[in-house]
């Protein structure tokens, strides 16, 4: 094994262009996703009904993941050690669902 690195092969212009376009596209996608996240937070601050719905669905995602994990262990497709993280997921689910219930929605 040699400690001297071999010289890199010459990259083609098409490969360089593909890398540049890929980085630009992924950066644009990330920027768009962050912009949408900021809009969602602003809407949740203004609209309590939207906030309650968001918190409810976040809690239900954790409940669904917990049920899926329990079913997989019960059917024997996953080892019992899979359930070690279950209390943390259920804690998150409880926290989100409790927060959703505590949001006061004014009558329409």
C-alpha cells in the first residue's frame, strides 16, 4: 500500500456541469423547503385551528410508528429490542396530542 495518492483522473466537463447543476438544484430545494417551513410557523402563530391540526397529526405520526413497531415485533419480523425506544416515541406522541388539546380555538 502506498502513502502517496494517485493523481485523480481528469473530470469531463459534463461531469463537472452535472455536479454544479445537482448542487444548485439541491440548494434551491432546501431553500424552498425552509421557506415553506417559515410560512407554516407564521400561519400556526396566526391560526390556532391550523396549529391544533398540525400538533394532532404530529402526535398521530408517533402513534402510528409505535403501532407499526409493536405489530412488527408481535409478528416476529423484528426483534424485541426494537421496543426499547417505544417509551420515548409514546412520550412525544403524548406531548403533541396534549398540546393539541390545550390549544384554544375560538368559535367560528
